[in-house]
C-alpha cells in the first residue's frame, strides 16, 4: 500500500478541505484525482498504489465527503462551487499544470477545469461520464443518494451494497463488496457503519438541472486538444454507447475504452482501465 500525507486547504467560504498527497517526481505534472458524487479520496487508493512514486497523486475529498468539512449551506454542493474549491487547491499548492482523473462528478469537474483553462491540463481521464447524462442513470442515483443507512459490521454493509448494486458489478465477490464498502463508508462514533458523506449533498442534485448547471458539450469539447481517455462501463446507465460513438466522431483524439461487465462506474482496477490509464500517461510524457 502506497504511503500518503494528509493535506488540507481552505475554501473561499471557509471550509477546511482534505486531500491525500502521494509523493512523486517534481518533473512530471501531478495527477489530481476527483471522485464521484458520494465518493471520496479512498476511491483512488488502488490507482495510487500502482502509480505513486512514478507520479505524484493528489486525491481530493470534495466538500461534504470524507475528511473534508460539511457545508452549512446545502446549495453549495454544486459543480461550480466544487470547481472554485479545486481552483483554491491548485493555487494553494502552486500547481500550474496537471493531469486530471475524474470519476462521474469528478469528470464533470475535469470538463469545467478544461473549459476555464485547457492549456494547464497535461492530460485527462474521464471515468464513465460524458457530455450527455442518461435519464435512467440520473433517476437511479436520485433514488439512493442522500438516504443514510447503518450496519453493525462491515460484512453487513458489504452484503447490503451487493444486494443493492449487483447489476453494476455482476462479477464482484464478497471480498470485492467488502473493499467497496470500505471505500464508500466509515465507522461512526457509535461503532455503526455509515456512508461517508453529508446527506445534504442530495438537496441541489434533486432540483431541476441540478446535475450539471452548465453546457456539458461545450465543457467537454474543451478537452479536444488534450491527451484524454474516456472510460465507459459496458453496463452503464449514465453514459450510453450512443454518446460514446458521438464523442468518437466529434473528438477523434480522445481514446474511448469500454470496460466490459461493469456499470457506473469502473473501479479503475479493471485490466482495460489500467491499460488505458497507462497509455494516457505515456502520451502525457511524450508531449512533454
């Protein structure tokens, strides 16, 4: 397991936010890892275990997740505020050029980072997110986000997550579900297992247009000249094969890779995802 140091920065509205900092060489752009809606920095632990030392990885807990502070105003749980938070982090760490890895919501933030300054991105990986969000996937997410659950043991949590999300990861074993639970959940002060995020992140997401709040195609096309890869879960209900084909037509420099037998979103430990990430990073090094 790769070692990291805990880092913190302050948002513009006074929240203390957290990231994991995995050390790597200073002559390569760091990789900023941005998690999905209900996820946290632990989602990228396996990626960091594989790449740390060769690359510096900065794995972010967005506001209201993991070790980052919860906001008193739920209406700040929106992409444009998350973007301000990431901009504050880049300024704090004096990072002028970087690679972005974004899963789901983190991919939307990667698109926004490109739209506000594409030249600073040395590369980008979007994990099962694109310029069109399918209604079926959005409806599924809205049914479970913000609904707290509690379990007495990690085994109970793993089994419950397996029952709820078997269609997403049909090949997961019990050990896989245990690992998934430990990425998604935490032990609370009473010894119960709970989801590791503020339930109020769901408030703006459930409002009309709350999924993005910006022109997704315009932001996505800001990645047109950047070494980039789009990962697509074969069973995804949020990113469709139809959208992937349109991306391939409109953005020929973006590599599109379908990860078989997973839904939203690939864990980034699948062989296809590992190979795609390695090819992307090789392209980043080639361009200098």
